């Protein structure tokens, strides 16, 4: 019995020893097999929350466990109900990381950016390759200050990547620094954290996610404070909300090319975002990179940037308000250019094969009494040769157009046909993009073989234009509309033809053979071929000695800059406007943005509004989409939608009617006279608000603040405004709620509207619609001819002219008397805000809107400002101007002329008379006095209490101030 017990105990020991041995051997065998040739001790852990999974091979839909482990990544098919989570992901901390290479400073573990100096660090990659198998490169990291509220972090390899357009100005803090930078290298890490000094909130934090920088692939991630993220466009949205889908790990690519429904890429790229923090403060981040950039968001929340080319050059902007972020951003990319006054009118354009279409439209615009400012005649006057000479018929039309006081909006394109004289001279001047920096490069636009000027060559481009006589053509233009400058290349690449001939087949008859196949291991979201629809990625910008892909997204902006330079040379003392289809940071400093293929339907209208609102955040306030769309949509909705489109576009910064060749004409005269005359009412509405709109553009030129603003920009503390992409603010006073759905046979449509905190009045009737301290949601019952415009309590809006009197152009409306809309606040009280409220005005702003937060007579007030100059003289030449300040408090309205241009000859032709003052938000009144004298010519509405004082007849060139009181 004892012997058997002993044997049983011995057997148990043997079993336990065997289990221990197997426990040691099996993991070793599995690990050796799984990681194959990778010989590493895992630095991070794979046991992480699913929200923190960073994709190891972005874009790969299927990847096996063995391959994943071979890449030194983690593998777990359990997504824990997070369907968008990857199964192959980086550990935390990741294996793909960098360590300090500076041997002399190896003893340091935490680097901090001091008040007045920079950090210059050199890094080595822990891994020898990227996740896609290409070589990983060493990195240089340069951290600098730009005054007290901007920090720059630049990561690049000087041996492989050239940076010919570095524009950062290093400056020490002025006063106390607002941002701190810490670089943590403890334990083999390299993490950068940028913090707000006052709150210690991390604004940029690279602690999560890999840092990869190598041949054909680069990646970096920053954790952000909240999911309230704005910008990083343009992007084609599945929804109409501002905010991306963090939970769904949305990815999109910033890559300029002609619109592609499948890829979702669009005409502009702006790697810049604004982000709210938990306490309501806001900061911004600008990535200076003109190569294609894929952007992704993750639930934690975080933003990841991936690319195949270029540098990581981040500028972190301290804010802490939306206006502060705008000021900081435009200080780097350039303040918006002030447009001429005429640019704010209504513009016509078309692409048509009908030889008499222009005359038909012009005649009907006059007979239907529809005001308009300019016409392009045809978007393809000499197409496909944009540098061709105008025909006699075109010159005749131009002469007639100018005689009628209207402007010529010249449509231009970037390419040069190889059969043209312009191509020959551009080639001789070495201005064209080339292959391998020497071989001519050819593309194709609508069956025409073309070359592409290197518009980023700022030195010799003007000389070429002079040499070819292009100046004569441009001299006819008052404005220029640039299209197809992403740039467009319609050639379908034949890579086999290139490979078979080693490039020898590339010539002026075979543009499809003019691009070598480069096997990019990583393809950003939506990109199957970098060369489809645009120039070859291996073409060279000879002036910068860099590949075309590195500057690809900047091509359209460079084009716009060169045309702007020419127009400035032609018109040194006159303002003009240059709009570009393709946009990039800095576009606003040389003009605006117009264009895009938008069908005539409500879905396109929703998308276009978000597009316009975002462009304002990017420092491009002069922006508009084609009114009524450029292509055909649902035919049964075209008339209704076109009406709704005009209603909304009357309050856009730029209002242009334009359609493409082969699609239904849709300028106002293309409809019946009755409908055209109805559109004329909404267009006149636009002309009425021009004094207010022009003042907003002046404010934008001074501080960068958008003209058309998302609700969150004006109400950063209001949670209901944070993700609203269906309404907009025109300046700080007007709230517009467009209609985005059809009547569908009913007499009206119900429109959901959010009213931020404060008091809001119907712009037309003066009735109080909303008055709250927290904001509220309302449903607006909207007839076909109704326009949902509400004006904010506490503002004063200058207007000019009226809805029913015929005017031809902006010159006519400037000769009409002024009409001031005074909108008082109400006696409401505010509760304690849940977030930190942003200041309501900044130095240089035209208005400062007070809060409705005091009960009593002294809380009922309003204020505003109006700026008007001759509308022509560049601001750099300090034109004479009228500047009027308005205020109203406790039953008294005051107008003060702080500056005037009464002695200026150019301004003498325009009205300086205030004829009517209308007041919303007052109680019942019994008397009105104008400058202390009883005034009987006033009326008051019994229902709304809005009252109107007529025949004020005040001329600020005769008297510097006006006072109107009421009891």
C-alpha cells in the first residue's frame, strides 16, 4: 500500500514537472514560429483596450496572424463589439518607435523647450524597416517657438527629403509663453507632448501609436482632448455633420484631383484642424505638407496622419478661442485678401455650345430686371488652349459688357497645348514639369496633348507671360476663375508601354506612356492609383528639384499665386479677384475659391454648405459653390431646388450661377419670366446686405475671421452648436437656416432649427422667435418663398436699397440711402456656463456682442460697425474710408462717424445718407426724437413692437453724429 502511494506521488511529481516544462517550451515554440525572422523582445503590451488599437497595416482588409506577428504587431480577432477595430495592431508602447541618437546628451531623460531657444534632436529608428517593408530612416526633430502662442515641431530626414518652401519664423515668447513642450526619452521612448501652460492640458501627444518615417511611408499619431474636431478637409462626407466618426475610425485622404465619386477625394487639401478642450478652450494644429496625406480618427480620441512623401511639420496654435486660432493660423498662411466691392454681387457663367446663349441670357436678365455684376461669356472661350487669342466676337461682347458697367470674369486653365505658341515659349524658358528632371512630360485634356507649367517657379513665370503676349488677354479681365488646376490629366496610363520602351514611348502623341509605374506599398484611403485623373507622381518640379507628388496639393495654389502676380502687375492700383478650384493653405491670401461638380439636388446643397463653412476656417472667406449646381440632378426638383439654392446663396460670401457643358442651362433667364423675377427678389436681398457683407470682409482682411461662420465659432460654449452643419452665421448677426428638403406636394416644409443662447428675431417681421440662456430647438414651418433668416439681439446691421426697386449692379445700390436695423437684447438672465466662455470680440473686430446676462434697462442694448471705401483701391494703399460706429442702450441709438472719406472724389458719387432706422425688441413707444427734435414719421407694429423711423435724412458728411431716442 505504501509502495503504491509512493508511486502515485512520484507520478504526480512527474506530471507537474512535465506541465512546467511544456509551459516553458510551447510559448517559446509558438513565439519563434509566429515572429519568424523578427528577433525582438517585445517592448510594449498587446493587452490593451480595443479603443487603443492602432492599425498595423492601414488599408489591408485581410491579414493573417503569422504575417501580423512577423511585422512585430499584435493579433486579436476579439473586437469586443467594436466592429471597426483592427485585428492586427501595434502594441503600446509600439515596436515602431525612435530613440535619441545625440550621444552627448544621452544622459538626459526629459527635454523641455525653454522660453527663448529651440530643441534640435536627432533620432534613430528602433526598427530597420517600416510596416510595409521599406527602409526606415533616421529623423531630425526641430522644435521652435513662434512668439508666445505658436510652437513648431518638424520631423524629417534631410538626406532624403528636401524642403524648399520652409516659411517658419522663429521668435521668442512675447510675455509669458502659452505653450510648454516636453520630450520624454525615458526607458527607450520618444514622446512629444505640447501642453497649455495654464491648465496643463495636453494639446498634442504622441505617446500612443507608432512613429514611422521611411521610404514611401510615414505615420504619426496625436491624442486630442475631445472629439469636437473641425477641419482636415476637403473631404467627401457620408453625412452632413461637421465632426468625423471617431467610433467608426473614419479615414480620408487629402489629395487634390478632379472629383471622384468612388475615391471621395476633392479639389482642396487643408491639413489644419481646430479642437475644443474639455473646459471649452480651443486650439489648432496645422500640418505643413503638400503631398497626399491620409487622415484617420480613433475612438480614444486621436488623429493619425499617414503619407508616402514629404515631411511632418506641425504648428500648434494655442488659441484659446476660435478667433485666436484663426488669427494664429492666418499669421502663417497669410491674411485673406480684401475683394473689390463688385465681387460681392451676382455673377453669371456657363459652358455651352449654343453660339447665341450669351446674348439670350443678357437680354432676358435686363427684361426680367435681375441684377448681376459680371459674366464669363463662356467658360471655354479659347478652350482647350487657355492662352489663345480672343475672337473678334468675344472682343465685341467684352466692349459691350464694359460699356454697360459690368465686369468680365475670365475663366482660365493651367495646361498648355503642345501645338500652341505658348507651349514652345514655356519649353524654351524651362518652365514645364518634366520626367526625371530632364525628359519632357505630357498629359491630356479632352483629347488634346498638353504640358504643365511649373507654377511654383515664381522667378521666371512673369517673364514667360510677357513674352507670349498673354498679358493682353488678361488685361481684359476684372477677375479670373481658375478651373481644372488640381491639375486635370485625362490620359489613361499605359504602364506597360513605358516599361517596354524604358520611357522612350513618351512623346507628344502618346501621353498615356508618360508615367512609370511605381509600386507604392501604402495607398491612402480611396487612392488606387496616384496618377489617375492628375499629373504623374514621378513628374518633377524643376524649379524646386522635388518630385511632383511632394508639391502636388500646392499646384493649384501656385497657379493662383502666379495669376495673382500678373493681375497685380496689370492693375497696381486696382483690386481684382482670382478664384481657384484647387485650394491649399494660403489660398485666401491671393483670392478665393469657386467651383466643383455639384448636381442640382438637396444632398449636394447640404454638402456644399459644409464645404463653404470649412473654407472659412482655412482662411478663405471668399468662397461659393455654383448656385443651382453645375450638373443635372433630379429634374422634377430642379425648379424648387434652384429657388431654395438662391435663397441660401444670397447670404453666401460669393454668389455665382454656372453650369457645365451638356447639362441643362440654369441661369435665371433659362427659366420662365415669372420664376426669373422671383429669383430677382432674392438676388436683390443680397444687394441690400452688401454694406454689412463688405464690412465682414474688411474684418476678415484684418484678423482672418471667417465671413460665413459655423455656429460653434460664434457660440463655443453652446453644446447644441458644436456639430451643426445645416445652419450658418453670416458674421455675428444673421442666422440662416436653409431648406434642404422638398415640399413633396405640401404647401410648406418643416425645418428643424437650433437657436443658440440669446434673443433671436425674424429678420423680416421683427417678431421674437427665441430667447433663452441655454439655446433651444424649434421647428420652422417654411413656405416655398420663405427664407429662414434671424437676427441676433445685441447687433446692428447696416443695409442699403430695398427689395423691389430695380438695380443693375453694385454701383447702383451704393447710390441708395442706408437702412439701419437695430436689434436689442432682451431682459433674460444666464445661468452659470458649464464651459469657459470665449471673449466675444477681439482687437480689430467690427462688433463685440454682449451677453444677455443682466436684468434691467441697462441690459437692453445693441452695437455694430460699418466700413466702406471706394471698393477698388488696395488696402495696402490705405484708401479713404467711411467708418461708422453704432450703439443703442436704454432707448437711445447713436451713430458716430469715426472716420470719413467725404472729401474723396471717388467716394463722392456714393450715398452717405441714413434714411430709415428700424428697431426690434423695444417696448411700446409714444414718441421719437432725432437729434433732440421730435420726429413724427414713425410707425410701430402692434404685434411685434418693431418700430420704423422714416425720413431720418441724416448725412454723415454734414454732421458727424446722429442720436435717435424713444420713450
